[in-house]
C-alpha cells in the first residue's frame, strides 16, 4: 500500500467501520431502553435501523481487505476511530433518542460524502458505488427520524 490515496481511503473506511459499529450499538441501546407512548413504533424502528447499519459492517471491512488494508481489530480500535458519541443514559426521553440518532446519522452522511472524494482520489470505483448505497441508507434513516420529530 504505497499509494497515499489508497492509504487515505483505508483510513476513511476504517473510520466508517468504527462509526457503523458504534452507531449500531447506540441504536440497539435505544431499542432496548425506549419507553413511552411511542414505545412499540420506536422499538421496532430502532431495531430495523440497527439491522441495516450492522448489515454494512462486514461489507465495509471486506472492502478494506480487498484494497489491501487492515481493518479495526478491537473495541479499543473502534473507540479510537469513531465520531459517534457514547450514550450510557438508559433513561433518555424517547424523542431525545430520536434526535440523537438523527444527528448521528446526519453526521454519517457527511462522512460518507467526504469518503466518496477519497474513493475518487484513489480511483476505486467499487468503493465509490458502495458509498452511494450507504449514503442513501443513512439519508433515509435521517428522513425517518426527522419525520418523527415533525
């Protein structure tokens, strides 16, 4: 991996991998701890979104390996690379949970758009195409969560 553009892409993909793992756990946390009058709808939505997020994890990691990079190796490496803030409060209001997930997914969209530039710089059309799919998924999650908030 002597190519600087590819090294930057690997680093960006590992950041994306860390964000997906952290966002998955945060979304599942909210799925497990949501309460209130919208419990059922939010419980199911959070579970659906968590599954979608987790579904990308292996694809991202395998993309890193296909371009000859090394992936994250531990919880510590995820914590060091993620931009997703921890949330340990299990008593959050349901709409605060929705806001936090909306904001985290919106930040993920911004990161994906930056990553798309890195894929272009590296001439990696396969990663470029995958980023479009991941961006569409994250934008849909933002839309759903924003619509709940009104």
